[in-house]
């Protein structure tokens, strides 16, 4: 099975070099590595011009539209082979990364997407999180679990994969593209949830395997969406994007539960009413402002959803073929 790797990058040339070096060491070489850089990113352009890509079937493509969605979609347009893997420029896949991914696609014809664990590094020190049994799922009452960096045990079916370590069968992708309705000018958080949700709705399964590994060195994002320091504008974008995914790809009862939980409780980073009160009483005044952005983002997602509900948008439509 041939596989293409897509690496979107923006203003992180040193991180990108480490990522490409790791892709050179794959036990199963990629049929193609599509690096997508922004047209204004001269630092990355200089780095790539000098990079020794010997042994790496690398192609560089230039995008003029801000945001990771446009970059990933351009990478998909130039993909070859039977599957497409995606990782971030600040990650270094383990040598057996592609081999393990292809193994899942080969063994089970119903698998449309495969993801794995990212070992998060703080500098050169690996930040080992406590093992988490719940990964990439949500409860019936609306609480969502990520935890892709802390999963353990055997491979299992999940609802969502993490963008730094995910791959999809091209037959499952079909005409599907990353949703251009997503807000944000950089990371466009939750893009992978909508993409994976469309594939699941078409009848495919998503598999999370902790043995599919990348080392992740979270770098500074050159936009407003800073990790663990989300400003009000970025919080609005995050809630809009995540809520749009719930509206599009969850059954009605799950969608209502997720949105209700989000507005009534939420979390420290995305506070609903109860969380805003609790953290506000602890002196975290931003929690109160955050609740306002959660409400605004949720309502904006509902408006976006209804605006496009009856429109057949080619970029977010999967092919009618269903796995057998």
C-alpha cells in the first residue's frame, strides 16, 4: 500500500527540518511527502531550498490562503497512493509510523482512518502524562475526551483522531476536503474532528492505536491560538469549530447533550455557566469573559450550520461508496 504524507508548515523551519529527517527514517518509505508552506513564509522557503531531500520523495507546494485547512486541502489534491497520513511540522514520527498505519488499513477493510499517540516534549524532556483509558470519545451527557497523548493498551475504535498523528484511506476520503467554514487564521482547531466525523458518517471506522507514535515538540503558533493561553477571539473560533462538528456529525440526542454540557458546565479553558462561576469565584476573571465567548461561538456555529444545511458543498462531502 502506497501512502502520501502531508506536512503543513508555517514559520517553523527548524521544527520542519526535524520532521523531514524523521520521515527519511521510515521503515516503510512514503510514496510522496507533500510539504505545504505559506507564500509569505520566506524563512521556510530558504530552509527548504537548502534541505537535502535525498531518499525522500518530497514535493513543496505553496498556498496563499491563511490557515491549516487550505494547506491540508492542497496537500490532498497532490496526494498519490492508497492512503494519506498527516502530521505537524513540530512532530517527529517514529520509524515504524507509516508501517503500523498501513498495517491497520491492510488488516481491516472497514477502517477509514488511523491515529495514534503523540509523546509531548517540553524542550528535550518528555512530559509523561498519566495513562488515560478514555481517548477520542465523548460521554452520553456531553463530556469530550481527547487524551491522544496519554492513551495505552490495544487499538480501539474512537470518534476522533488528533491532527498531529492521523491517516485516512483514500477510498474513504473520496471528494471530502477539510471544511472551509472553520474559523481561524492558523491552527483552525477541531478541523480533524469534522473531517473524521464525515468519514464515520459515511460508514467507515476510526482506529486509535497507542503504538502508532510521533514525538511532539509543541512549538509557538504564529497566530492568536496559543496553547493553554487562548485569547477571546481564539476561544470564539475554537467553540464555533467544535460546535459545528457536533451539529454536523452527531446524532440529534448526542448533539443536544454535547451543546448543553458545553453551555451549562464546559471546562476551565472553555467555561460554561457553572465553570465560569466556579473559576470566577477563585479569582479567574477571564472565566467570565470566556463564558461569553462560549455562548457566542455556540450560537455562531448554529447559524453557520443552518446557513449551509441544505447546500451540497463538495469540500465536505464523502463519496457515496460504503465499506463492505
